[in-house]
């Protein structure tokens, strides 16, 4: 008789965005004339840039002709792409990587979920709070989370609060942990760590044998000098960290699907039977066994992100979104809100006036000024009393939304 | 200290195709003038059909314009595609499915690997022998395989021999099993089951509570009336089977990446805590948590496979490959070989003359007639003494290879 994975069943349904959607649909059905502005979901709105779509048309033409058709490619990604990634993202920052340390995939979310298969159930996981739910949910599925507590947290997971009180810089854990998820620039708070702050985590990992899973999906939005784009800018990180990157926000690939994961050959985890095990080889085996690579057309599109036109065009889009971020930041600060993020990330995280609870304030935003945000508590208990806004809308919508905030007697 | 998944480490390196490649490269370096014909790897060679590339160009244009750009799509796939799949693949055969029972993905291999996460480590797995290595390897990674035996088989896996002696029809297992992998039309043998033969497996699963994971990646190559394209043509299968499909061979998508998995809402597995658990909801939760859907452009390409031009053009390519299969079958039979497959599948499986061992005969094919096959033993002990050839080459190469067999004093 086929038996299910019982841990999987302990995972409650995904609640946050479906609950937001339910409330929006309900409101809209009662107020059909309302002009809602959506600032809740982290999806891009600008179309693909010309360098990218030109490359895609070209690749489609290649796939249409017998002489240039490509069937199965390397599961790890084509060299033409991994070499460009290394050149522009890492070598340019003095980080040495070889092409077989970079694995192209259909996105960060897949890789951050699938990487768990390499590790024992006995690892203690640490995550920041608030946190991107995928890190936790995938560990629940794999049996590392323990029991669901009334707080909505899990008994075996170590949560590292990030709030205005600690400047959104998580403290090192007080008990031993084995695998640490860090996402900087952070989703949902939009905050970052400086090199010095990140170095503490690398040193901690090196000293304790912990592994850092570093989500750098938003690095392209960094504007400040002292904020590292890659964890490998920190000495020793190639011994203890795996980094996850994505073209989703950098190049508007949310509907195209391409990302990559860097697994330096020097990163190991401990095996009771063989001592140190090299994670690069394990991830390679995982990907060649359970994955068949990314569409040739998509990989040519990603390569075009690194052409001179591609870089220029993508940077223009990022600048557009970051102007929105600035509009939001300044407007909300102007009316006296405590505002975080939005300088090195497309997310703005603000404290509700009077520390009103997140869902209550979300509801008032929806019904009183018709602006849709995301309740911070949806990302974890330390998000209570915060709202996340995203900068991915149009400039016009962003400005209109801010005018509504400014004239709102909240 | 980060701890690895020890079971993962017990998996030996992937050997078969790298070993073939090593031998070919070595031979080629010593005989640079040799004109090698590759009939070993199951990759298509004909370019994408016009209906598909037209749809891709159109979709790229949509992604280039703000009004038609698409960001994140549904992780399960767009309705425009799942509805077409249901109409053409299932409803046309009297099988009723709803769109939320079909999950679009980047391919069969990913889904067949990832599905294991839904199940307990305690399940006993059954596979046919010879077998597509991914079924076994993914279960090793997840701790269900036990220990590696000297035979190359695993102590906890039940192997179901498929040889000429039983007409490549596996017998029902003698001991209880929980999850059964079936692939028909079969890779590597190219053989099939009739409706009556498959019904025995469905009845067995219904009677014992076992689950069938049915790989139907090659169904488009079926030419005989009595061979089911879908397991759901068999009464009761929607209670006990998950089916995996792919556009890779049907439409030449090996470099494009699209497949789909059918999980009827009536399929359950047993939970010690909750009784029967509905696998549709679990797979939905897995995909929404660890996957972000397939490229919009790829989904439009897959949709175009179902247009009237697309169907006609894809069928022409399949007919081309199946003519190759027929050329191979007839030529090898003509020189007295025992030949299987090649009627409902693009694979031909033949017994080596005098039951010479697979690798020895592979080497002689390579060095004496410069034709590259795949040693059957690479797919499992019951493949010893067989060779797999694929029909995916050009007609000219296929004919030349057969002439070499015909004039070979093997």
C-alpha cells in the first residue's frame, strides 16, 4: 500500500496570497467602480527588453532549421551562458569561479526548494523572521521542521527576528544550527547587510561547520557601495555558502523562467560515513538525475542580458522600478511613517501607524484608499505591524497610490 | 554542522552514457577518418515544426510589449494549454479529466524524480528490468533502495524482469510492493503492453492499494490498435495511477523542455495519521512551493502542437522516425537477429548473436562497423545480451548503418 510522506501532510495550505486575493475579490465585487492599485505581489510589469527578445527570435529560428537545431543540452546549462554569468557577475568583482560551479536552472525557487534533498533530516535550520515562506515550507516537507506551534512557527526551526529594533540585522543564533537561509537584499523587508555584517555570518559558518544558503535574487537592485552583491565577496564564503541567483527581477524573466545556483567545489557538508562530502558533485548528480536543463531559447535570452545593449536596457528597467521605490519611500516618510528598504531592493517595508496589526491595516488600505499591500505578518510573527509594498508597478500608479496615502486620514 | 543525506552518497556515478562516450572518443582519436553513426542516444534530430516556431515568435512578440507581457503564470500551467491537452489526449479517448488534474512542467524526468517527495521512505518500489535509470536513482536518493548489491541492483527494490522469454511482459510481483514504475511504450526495449496486459496491473494496484507511476512519454509512437496510449483507458486506473507525458519526443521538445503530469483527484495514498491522502492536492502543493511554472513562450509552443497544422507536422516527423525504426527492424531481422520494439516506439532492442555480452558486442559494433548503440546491460541485468538502437537519426544514416550490418561478418 502506497504510503505518503507524513511530514508533507503537516504543512498547512499556502495562505497569504490566496487570502489577500479573496479579500480583494470580495471588495471588488461590492465596489465595482473602485480603482484598485496593486502593490502587493512581487511580479514585474515591464516587458522583456529588446536585446532579449531579439535573441529569443534568433534562437527560435535556430531551432527551426535542421543544421542549427539543438536537442538535449547539458543539464547544468550551456557554457555560453555560464561563462557570461561568471564574467559579468563574479569575475568583475574579483570572484574566481569555474563554469562547472554554476548551474543554470528554471529559477531560484526551484533550486532553493530542491537543494534540501542533499541534506539529512537531522539538520537544524535557521531562517530570518519575517521570511520568504518557501524556505520553511520545503523543510517541513522534508521532515526538518518539527511540529507546528500556535505562533505559526515550527518547533525545530530557529527563527532570527529582523525588526526595526535590531535594524533588520539578524543576531547570530544562540543555539547550534546547521543550515542558515539568508536573503539579502531581503524579501520582504527590502533591507540589506553591509560587508561587515555579512562577514559575521560567514565567520560563524566557518567556525561551526554550518552551511549558508544565500538568496541573492535581488542583487541587481543594490545601489550602495558597501552592500555585497554576492556572498563570495566575503572571504571564506566559497568554503561555506551556496548562492542562488535569478533573472526574474534582474531582466523581467518571471514568465520566462531562468536562474542559476553557484556551488563552489570547496563547499562541503559532513557525512557520518565518508567525512566531508563535496556538495558540487552532489548537486550535479541531483540536477542530472532529476532535471533536464533549461530551454535553449531561454538560455540564449539570458545570455543576451549580458550583451552591452541587454545590460543597458535591463538597467533602465531597474532604474524605473527604483524610481518608484524612491517615490514610495519619500511619500511615506513625508507623512511620518517609519519606512525601510527601497534603496537596495524593490521592496518597501513600513511600520503601520500606531503599530496597528498588519491585517487590520491591510484591510483599511484596501477599503479606504484602494491600495493593495501585503500584510507583514504573513511572512512571520516579526512582520506583525508591518506592510510590504513593491515598486514593480507603473510610475503613474505608484504616484497615484502615494497621493492617496498623502490625503488619507489614516 | 551541516549533515548530508547519506543515502544520496550511496548512489554511484551515472555510468552508462559517459562510459559510451569515453569509448567513442578514444576510438575516434585513434581512427580520425572513421565515419561513426550514432544510434545510441534517445534525442531527436529533426527541427521544431513550423506551427510551433510560429507560435514561439508570436509569444516572444507578446512578451516584448507592455500590453501583452506575462510575468508569473500559474505554477500548474496555463489553462489554454491544459484544456488543449485534455481535449486532444484524453477526452478524445473517452477519458474525463479536469484542467486541475493536469500539471504542466519542464519535463517528465523532473516530475518522475520529484514525485518521490510525496511518499514515505518506507514504500517498497518495483521497477521493470531493464529500466530507465532515473526511477531507481531518485529512489536511492530518497532512501528507499536499501543497499547496492554486487549485481548492481538494490536490496529493497523489487525488479520485474522483461526479456524475450516472457515477451517483455513483466509478471506481477510475488511479494507486496507499494509503488510500481511502468513505462509503456518501453524505454529501452521499445515493447508495449496490450490493454488486457495493462489491466492486470491496474487490477493488482486496486486490489493491493499500490500506486502505479505510468511513464507514457512515447505514446505518440503507438501504431497498433490494441495498445493503450494512456493508462486511463483502463477501467479503475484513475483510482490508482499517475501518468507522465512529454512533448520531448512527440514534438521534438528535448531542447525546449515541456511535459505534463496527470494526477486525478481520485488517486490516494495511505497516511497513518489521516487515512487516505489525496495526491492531487499534495502534488499541487509541491509544485506551487518548489516550482514556478513553465515559460509562457514554451507553453504557447506546446499549445501549437495541438493546432491542425501542428498535429499534422508533428505526425510527419513521427512517421519519419518510425520509417527509420522499420528500416532497422527489417534489416536486422533479415540478417537473422532477434529484434523487438520499433513498431510502437522509436527504440529497437535486439539480442546479440550467440548471446554475446552487451559491452563486448557494443565494442565490436563500434570498431568493426562504426555504429554506436547502447549496451542493454546498462539498463539492468536483464538487459545483458541485448543492444538498444534508436530511430531518431536521419534516414540516410539509418540506411547506411543497416548496410554495414548487412555486410558485416559478425
